[in-house]
C-alpha cells in the first residue's frame, strides 16, 4: 500500500501520498464526526472492512489480526518507515511512526471488569457510551502514550497497530451484539453531533443513515448503517474466532 499511488487528490488532502495514507487522510477529515457520536462503531467497522480489502488486494492472505492470540503469520508493521502526517490543514509532516507505550494505562483501561461492564449494557447507546471511553481509549493511550501517533484522534491510523486495535474493538461490539443477535443487529442510536447526547443540536443516528468514508469522489464509499450491523451479512463477510 505504501508503494501504490494515492487516490485522494492532492488539493483535497495534500498530506496523502500513497494508498495507505488515503485511509489516514479520510480519518483525519472525518474523525470529529466519527467519535463521541452514534457513528463511532459503524464508521470504524466500515473503515476496517475497506482497509482489509485493500491489504488483501496487496497480497495479504488473511483478515486483520485482533492481537488476542498467536498468529501463523505476522502483519506488516513498517513502524520505522517515514510517512507524512496529514494534520494542521492537511500539510505533510514527514516523520517515523512514534509509539510511547504506557502499560499501566493499558492494563487499567482494559481490565476484565471494564470489558464485562460493556458487555452487560442493555442497549447500544449505553454500550457505546461505556466502551468508547474505556477499553477503546485505553488501547490508543496504552500504545501512543503522550507522544505517539496512536494518541492523536485524527492521525492515529498512521500507526498500523491502529487496525489491530480497532479489529479488537469491533470484536467487542460483535460480542455484545451476538448475545442477542436478532435484537441487537437492529439496535443503533447516539447523537449525530459529538457529545450532543440530549439531541439539542441534532437527532440520533438511525439504521437509514449513511456511513460515508473517504474525502473525494475517487475514495468515497457510502453504506447504510443497516448494512453494517452484522459482520456476516450485506457487504461484510467475516467473523471472529473468539468472542468476549
């Protein structure tokens, strides 16, 4: 992906220079709408799906590992490869991927009781509210610390570990859904505007809303939320070996 040309036009996100960075650029531009909103889980499920398709087009023979157990092959981790960092008006900022591991933060935020608290939530709104700020955030801060890329809400996908972490976050959502799959495959909510939990600015996300990933006609993909609610239906076709 690092050697394939970018599809994003340079006048849209100038920091994007290759196919890998198309995904980083999309997240930079769309991160504010995809965090602390109802879109958090379905947006990232779509992002993972499209990224997985792209690495398979490049010869990767499997899905995205979740980092929860041994794998027969190693995912590519160009952690020392210089790459632009599209931020600050999307200007390129070449640097090597930075990691500033914070083990205590990671362990505290991913404790069994926190995962169990998420799994015990009765509806999607409660599940998302609890888990986006607990084990999701802990994975980012545990790898990124104070100075790493994973701690940057916008450019965190510049670290390949982002995709392993978010595959595990998606596994958690599917684990919660699978506990009552008929009902929870249709259970979606959450504000359209970040932190607008009382809907004073806009309404709630619904199954009919579109998840849009990409920043230009060349990269934009639109999928209804309803088509992202089950990992084995619609345009999605994957599963997890082990659920919570």
